[in-house]
C-alpha cells in the first residue's frame, strides 16, 4: 500500500515537472474519454440501463404481429381468453393505449390519457406515491370514472397538493375522481407521454360477442427464472388457437411476439446506439495510441532512471507497477477533464437531437456515467501504459556502455498502424452515412414541395366526440383555408406523404372487377394504404396525373363512388390492363363498405413509407364532408392535415390561419410548417447520427495526425546526430526529410490497409443503417483512405521538414 | 558488518561473450577471482579489457556466458531477473563513475530508494538508515536538494550513501573518481578507505595507480583475463612494441 502511495505521489510529481507532456496527454485523453463517456450517457438507457420497474427484465410485451397493425397486439376477446388460460406469466395485464384527452374544469388543457387495466400497476410493480391504484370494480364500463395523475401533472396543475385525492375533475367533459398520483419516475412501457391514467373499462360482454373486437396491448410478468423463449413456448398453444380462429388468408402471416419492455422501447435505435458507442471507443483508442507513443518517448528520456531503480533492487514487477501507476494517474487526470468535455458534448447533442430517439433527451452525465468514465480511464491507462511499462530496464548500460542509444521501438509503429486503421474505419463509416443521407434526401418524392405549407390539427375528444362535429369542423376549415389571402389552392387529407398512409388494409379486402379473388396461397396479398383527401390534394402536392382525372366536386355527391389509384396500385390490382372505368369493391364484413367504386384516375407514385424511395400500392377516396364518410369509421379520424399552395411565407400564413381558425375554435392549437420542412424532419434521425459520427471521425482524424506528428517530431530529434552526419557526408538536405516521411509512411500504409479490412468488416454490420449505398462501397472507402493518408502524411511531413534544417556541425557536437 | 576472512565472492572460469550483429566479443575469458569479506580490492587494466563487464557480473547486473559464481556461498550465476533484483537490493551497493542519481528525486529520496524496494521495512527504520548513511558521507545537511543542485563530488558522496544505506555485503565502484577533479576524487577515496576500515568489503575499478594503492590488493585484467602484475607489465610492453 505504501508503495502505491509512493508511486502515486511520484507520478504526480513527474506530471507536474513536465507540463508540456502532461498537457498534451491529458487533453488527448480528455477528448477520447470525453467522447466515449458522452456516447455512453447518450446510449446508456437504450443499451444498458434496465427499465424503471422492479425486476424489469421479467416484464414483456406480448401479442400477435399482423401486417395491417403496427407492433404486437391482441384482440380484446383473445386477451380475455389468454388471461384466463395462460400459465406463462405471474402477472398479465393490458392497455387499450394512450390518446388525447381534455382536462376541462377551469383553464382547460389537452393532456394524454393512458387507458389501462386495474392490474397494470401491480404487474409493473408500481406504487402510487399518493392515494391508490383503481380497483377492479372501478375498471368496469358502468363504474363511476376515476383517474391517477402523473407526478408532473400533479405538480404543475395541483401544486403537489395531497388534498387532490378524492377530488373530482372533469375529464373529456365527464366528472372523474382522482384516486392517486403516479411516482415521478413512472414511464409508460411504450414510452408514450402519459398525464393521466384511467381504467380501460373493457366491456367484456360486448368484447365476447365481437371476434375482431377492439385491439389492445398486452404485457406480462414472466415467472422468475423464465426466459423470453420459455414464456413464448408456453403461449404457443393459445397462439395456435388464435391462428385457427383468424380468417384463413391471415393465418399464414400471423406471428406470436414476446419481447422485453427494453426491446419494445428501443427496437431500431439499438443498432445506431451501438454504432455511436463504438465510434466513441474508436476515438478513445486513437487517443490511447497517441498517449502510448508519448509515454514511450518519455521513457526514452528516463531509461537511466529505470536502470538505476533496477540496479538498486527494483524488481520488474515493482518497476511495472510504478510505470503503470504513472499511466493510470495520467489517464485519471485525462478522465477528469474528459468528464467536463462529456458534459459539454452531451448538452450539445441533446440540444441538437431530433425527437423520436428513445430516452435521448434524458441523457446526462450522472453518477453512473461518472463511474463509467472512471473505469474507462483505468482501462485506457492500462491500454497505453502496459506496453511501455513492460520495457526491460537496461541495467547493464549503466556500467558497460555510457551512451544510451536510440532503441527503435516496434511499439511506436504498432501504435501508428492501430490509429491509422481505426481512423480509416471511422471516416469511411461517417462518409457512408453522409452518402446514405444524401441519397435519402435526393430520392424523388413524386411530389413538388415548393411553396406548399402544411398545418396539422387534432380535434379534442370533448368538443368533437362524433363524426358529425368533426365533419362540420373540417367542412368549414376547407372553405376558410381556401379564402385565406395568397392561397391559390388548398386541400385536406388525413395524412401526407412521404409518411405512411394513416390507414392500411389487406389487399384481400378489395375485389377488382374481372379478377378472381386471391388464391389461398396468396394469403392476404400484402398490405395497401389509403388516404381520404379533398379534390385539390393532387394539384396542391404536385402529384402527377398519369391517366384519367382526379377528384372533382361532382365526386362528392352522395351517389358518386370514385377512386383514384397510384400507379403501383393500378399495376397490383389490374396487371396489364387499363384500370380506368373498372369497378373496385371493398369486401369487408362491414356492409357499409360493400360499395362499388369506379376507378377514375391513375396518379404517379409518391414515396409513402418514409424517406428511402419505397412505394406501396395506395388508393385515394374523396372526403365528401358527410357523416357517413368512410374515414369516420376508423379511429384517429380527428387528425387532419391541411396543405396549401401559396407564395406567401409560412409565418404570415400561420398568423392568417390561426386567426381564421380561432374564430372557429379558439382553444385549438395549430402547427404550421412548410412541406419541405416536414419532409426534412423525416431525415432528422439519420442526419443526426451522421453528424455525430462525422464529428467523431474528424476528431479521430485530427488525433491521428497529431499522433503521427508527435512520433515523427521525436524521430527527428532523436536522429539529429545521424541526420547531421549524413548531411556532413554530402547527403542532400531534403533527403533526410524524405527518409523520415518514407519510414513513417510505410506504417501509415500498413495502417490504412488494416483500416480498409476493418471497414469491410464493420460494413456488414452497418448495412441496415444505409440507404442507396452498399456498405462496402469502393468509392467511399477509397475517399476515406485517401483523406486519411493525406492528413497523416501532412502530419509526418511538417515535423520532418525540420530535418533539412539540421546543421551538420551542431549535430556532430551533439553527444 | 560482516565477519572478515571468509570468501564472499568466488568466481571460477568465468567467460562473457557479447554477440552483436555477427560479431562475437570475448569480453571475459576464464576469469578466476575470489574476494574475502572485509577485503578492499582494486581492479585495473587497459581500456576494453573487461573491467566493467566483470564488475557488472559481480554486481548481478549481467549474467556470465559460462562459469561459476558463488556469492556468500550461494550459486548466483543462473538466477532470474527478480531473484537478482532481490539479492542486489540486499547484498550489493553500487557506485558509478557517472553517479547515476535520479534527477527527479531529492537527495533523501535517492538514498531511500533501495530501502523502499525492501519488503516491510518500517518507515522509522528507513529514515534512521538514510540519515545515518548521509551523515556518514557528510551530506546530511542537503537532504532536500535535488542532484542538479549539487557539485560532482557531492553527488558522488550521495551515491556512496545510497550504496551504504542498504548495509550491503559489498560495495562495487566503477571508476568512482572518473568524473571528479583530483581534490574531490581524493575525498571520495578517503571516504571509501574509512568505510573499509570500519569493515566494508569493497571492489573498485580504477585505472589510477595512486588510488589503486589505497586498496589491500590489486587485480590486473588483460584482454579478459586476470594476470599477475609483472605479467601485465610484460604484456603491456609487448603491446607497445
Ligand atoms: N553490450 C556490449 N555489447 C558488445 N560488446 C560489449 C558490450 N559491452 C562491452 N563490450 C565489449 O566488451 C569488452 C570489455 O568492455 P568493458 O566495458 O568491460 O571494458 P573496460 O575494461 O571497462 O574498459 P574501460 O576502461 O574503457 O571502461 C570491450 O571490447 C567492449 O567492446
Ligand atoms: Mg569501464
């Protein structure tokens, strides 16, 4: 112990005595450790931290995957059966989802209400901080309404007053009694924001009669010790019954899904998260290679010291310990500075972050992250310190030979190879992401976003409880928008490309005139999307009409039933034929939809699966502004997007629109953007990740250049005498520079080759993050390599130039 | 210190060959040497004859290519690095021509250094030993100085103190006066002589005949072998002829 104290004290003194060395090493390490730590805190919740529920790894989301519904679900009726019969779970509960609701006593606000079963909180192991959970009796359709407040809402609206328990509030216009308050760290398993938790109050008698009934999300707590696979296996018999009860075409496409809440929350973010974390580690490794080289060059100057220590009795273990201690002390100093850098990086990244990356906004440098930084610092100290510390002390040189010659260290070259290789991998990864992003953004959308403004509305449950109220609002909205100054055309739609259509349907539910129904082998025939739009939709968005016509006012007459198909849809339903004039029937059980529609036009395809050039078949129906419009039969009919083609700027138009809407409904929030902005928003996440990676790649590149600069500098200093002799013997001054650059560039070359191999290996893994570019794209790889070589050689050349300035006379006097 | 008269170092038929690139250098070829406890031996001979090589083998800095070496009646020629470190630390004190103090450590810390490498020596003991050694060489008033703040003669005295602090069985010195002017050189020689009088065993390499006379016995090396004094003179004459 006293040896350790002594080593630490001595190390600190060493560092203080060489402020230049210490500063460079600490800054370099701080960058590396800061980068890694920042990335760790960004991805910690995604990758490592467990969900905030007791024994959270036992909690799973359970359900069936089917093409028309996103994520796993169960029909309420199946849920009741499964709840009764399942043996896989110690707790089994459900939620019918989160939706907008209005708190409407004095100063009304829109919040979100999560509707859950009474067993939800107990299954998740959550205790209200005040009051209680609702009882099974309160979770009945006819029971008086009760609710739990989120901690945030309790604080902001009720000032954290415990007296609210038992008080009645008005929720969507209905009196509701507050029975409890959720804890501050409560998190809905889907990460949906929840202000109020209410009983879902499934009406079991209705559900039992209705095969396809409402769709709910199901959660289970596995028996202790069970794995997800085991739980899934136990559910198989129930799932098989479910499949048998489904309509035959669906049977093939159904899958049982059981996955952890962690998986549910982060699904596709995981790969990007690993990518970011790996890039942080890459920067750190480069930094370690740099500092390793610095430490090696320090130890050249201290060989006498180590030899003396060995002579007076320090064993190799003891010397190793001392030198490693020095490296670790250095690394911890770097780590401390790195934490500061990490705080800055995290703040910046959180500020820049787009929505939709789970948990990103919660990232901060907390105790757990500091522990991580400490461990990373220790590891880096060991990484860059071990190799120099293993050097054998040259005891014999103290007596036998007086000059301590330059030992050519293969380690130094190893460090160069490592950092060059890693930098190539980082750079090529960043370039790939940037190319992919550009591809995403330049892929034709199939519409014209210029001069188009978008406004989105969402009607509250309380004021617009039924089709009639919603329809009435939409009708007036359409008229008002068209009358706004500067608007040449305007339209309403339930959703806008390139986002997915709000509604989808299995192809099997459509019947094309003159075509036999799908054969059983075709299953449901895939999924198609549809949108309900007003007639000007196509011209406002600049969607090309290929044949026939788009909707006109006459199509809105009660008796008219017309359809417009996109090209993909036309080809899918009427291969090799002209679809115009053909009849399409919607074949659902619901007799309201058994109407015959006439195809009147074919439009060009627009991207409708997000960015990335994918198009699924899609058809359009016209919004007639009638209460029996098809859209009102679907949930979410309260959402509407308004598009307008106008030459005036967005803020002016927004003001006009707000004024106009305020006359209709003063409480309704209006979000306005240009269509260009709302498209660009879809590319935010890939852009964010590309930007993060690019910053790290640049940091890696610069660190590598600095590292090479350092090595060559030292080489020149150590070989001044040799260079002087060469020059004295008649070598051209430039030849020494060439010699230095050449001897280094060989190792840079080896590093580049290693980097290319590394990039090819990493590529396999990056594939799914890329669009329109192969992960092994030769051009990108070549560019990354060339860029790196250029910067690295510059790093070598600048100090090597000093070799030409060596004065042969001075060099010969050097002893 | 130790009982005088007993053989402390016994070296038989020792050879040392250096292999560098394709050249073999026979630095020592068949050396026999024995040093008794309490003896003061001076080693001399022309440059390159192997004095330093022999001293570094005696001091366990280097290993012989062949031959036997008994230190305190224990065979030591084939020990590993760790064992040699330990024995060096306990049994051997070194004094170098170029002092070899560590510039980053104070006088006190330099002298303390060998003791810190010993297992479980109480701090108080350590301090006492360091101060004793420094007083012995007359440097106790400079404990807080760094080597660069001392004259050459002072540095060498500190180096002697460092060698003494561990109470070694033998002091080895390679041209301890080589980097000193004659006045300082004599002071160091006087110090060694005093130490010898008090019972220390010393083996010193020197090419200065005046200093060699201080010793009880002179060993002459020539071309890697120990030779008698008359023989040395003859050989030297031959070389010059
Ligand atoms: N590490 C080594 N590698 C190769 N040869 C060596 C090495 N060390 C010493 N020698 C050779 O061994 C021989 C003996 O060298 P040594 O240093 O022992 O001589 P010396 O008697 O101490 O000479 P001087 O009085 O000049 O110090 C010399 O020929 C020398 O070149
Ligand atoms: Mg010598």
